[in-house]
């Protein structure tokens, strides 16, 4: 595996002068930041809508504890013997 410290130091020598030129008071996320945020918001909205649709289909009815007889669907009865 090559030594990564040489490439990191080379990158830092080129990026540090660029960082000094940027005015910290004028840095904004810009249009790209807005588009990324909007895409994430739409994705979360779609996921929540899908989750609500799937949760509405769930029909959960709890059986009383004292009831004996047939087992509920998905439940196995212990083997006798």
C-alpha cells in the first residue's frame, strides 16, 4: 500500500491557499445545496407516505390471554407427548 502522507501533504499545499482566499462571511450553500436539501425532503415525504399506506393495511387484533382452544395464526402449539 503506498504512503498516503505524501499525497495528503501535496493536496494540502494546493488547497490551503484556496481556502485563504474564501471570505468566511460570504460562504453560502448555493443552488446545489438547496437542490440536495429539496431532494432529501421529497424522499423523506415519499417514504413517510409509503410507510403510512403500509401501516394502514396491518390488521392487528390481540387475543385475550385467558382464551384457550385454537392457536392464533402464525402461532404454533406445543407437541403433546
